[in-house]
C-alpha cells in the first residue's frame, strides 16, 4: 500500500512548474536570511557587552553561519531538481 502512495507522490512531484519551484526557493531563502541577520546581531551585541569574548563569539557565529547557509544551499539544490523535472 505504501509503495502505491510513494509512486503517486513521485509522479506528482515530477509535475512541478519551474515558476512554482522558484517561488518555493524564494520563500525558503527568507529563513536563512533572517537567521544570518540574527546570528551577527547577537555577535555585535555580545561583543559590545563583553569585548574580551569577541574571539569566542565569532567562532561560534561562523559555525552557526555555515549551518544556516547549508539550509539555503539545500533549498537551491531542491529548486534545480524540481525545475529540471
């Protein structure tokens, strides 16, 4: 039974309009954009409150930045997969 449902879902996913895929990626890119802004705002705020912790805060911020940007790249890959179908 689940194989039939998966086959129907795969068939429906193949019929995505490239324009809809672009809109989906645009909406998916909003989250990482907001996340990057929040990350660096927190670093600036933390550095202003405690300047001696700047190095540690920047290290944490770069790791968080990379993780957030990976989400945007995954969205870009999904866009290309959806528009190529």
